[in-house]
C-alpha cells in the first residue's frame, strides 16, 4: 500500500533531523510543508535544511520561490500531490515534514479551490492596509461576507485581507468557497506528531534563536529590509529585526522578542494540531531519537 508519513509538530521540536533519518530508512526524499522554507534566501531565519542535510536526502519545496512570488496552500496541495504520486512510482513510502498548519491540512485533507488573486488588486488592498490599518478592511468584509466576518479571528490580518480579496475578485462571499469537504487521496496517510515538554521546547527555541543570530540572521534580514513589506517576510525573526534595523528597537530587545514570538507561535501550532485526532504523538522529552524512529516505523507499518 502506498503511504505518506507526515511528520509534524511545533517549531524547534526536532522535525528536520528525524525526517532525514526516516527518509533514509524508506529511501524516500522529504516533502517540506514549511511555508517559509519555500523561499530562497531565508535559510537562516526559517531553519531550512542545510546543504549538508539536503545532500543526504533530497528535499522538495525548499528554496523554490523568490520572496516576491505569490504562493498559496491550494497551489502547494496540487503540486505536492503530483510530486508524491510520481515518487510513489519509485517507493511505497514518502516522507513529508513541516509545521505550517494550513499547508499540512491542505496536503492531508485538501483545500477549497479559491480563485487566484490579481496582483493589482492584492497591491490595492495591502496599500489600504498599510495606510489605514485593518479597520477599513474589516468594515468591507462585514458588508461583503457577514458570515465569514462572524467566524474569523478579526485580529488575524492575513485571513481578513485574503477573505476581502476573494470577495472583491469574484463578487461572491469568501465563505461560499469554503466547503470543508475532505478530499480522497490515492495513498494512506500516517500523521506523526512530535512534541516535547514545554520547558525543554522553550529552551530549544531560545538556543536556536541565539544560534541563528550567530550564523548571520541579522545580515540576512538587512539584505531583505528594502522588501520588508512582502508577505513572505512578515514572519517571526525578520519582522523583529526589521524594527531593529529601522532604529525602533535595540538588538538585544529584538532578539528577546524573536524568542518570545517563536514561543507564542509554537503554542498556536500545538493548539491547532491537538484538534486532529488522527495524529499519533511522540514526546521526544521522554524518548531518544533512535527509539522515536522505531516507534514511527512501527506505527506506519501497522
């Protein structure tokens, strides 16, 4: 039976190393489901697999886009499913790994076919957001799609903006495109969730941020500072350093904010993932990597 093993979990938990060991066991490449690792040039800030790691195991969907490129979960779904289908002609088991909740959901369950947004319209909406903030975006969404307005987290500007873009692009409510029907896949999916005790995960996150700074994250952020308005760069690690580069925050404060915001993001990831009853959880605080690998292989082969 053709199988996709999806290794997921919060940022900093240790997915990359374990996914490489698992891929070697199954003679499989790794499908990355980390939405920020798709972009070239953000290797340090997104903890992308290193050239050495990619030399050990081939990775798909890493460094394939320019930061200016528009990409969404629907495109990822279509391309990832096509890639997995091709790989299944060579191996029975394929490995996917990542922590981007919506992209993993798109891969496993499918995503509604929402129309691609015209770049001029996207720029108009973002210009409005940059000039006047989120309130006028919310006000338009309330008129054009009151159903989604009453469901969405109104502080989540990405979702609010995207919903309005779809309304304006199609003349239909964004909610009309959200069927939430799970799509059938031509392979079995085994979801493995990696977790650690909170204190240990936070220590790993803090340590990783310090390592990123030592590896040159500030220089990486400076390179992209002129393009800081792009959606691909609105991510933890870069947006805090952009404030430092702009003279708003000193470096030590920016680094502490990166650590804090990464910890907050890891909690959001766990809250999202814990809703999914199909995930088999392994606590890496209570087992070593070798035993965790054996557990995953056992679960996948039941």
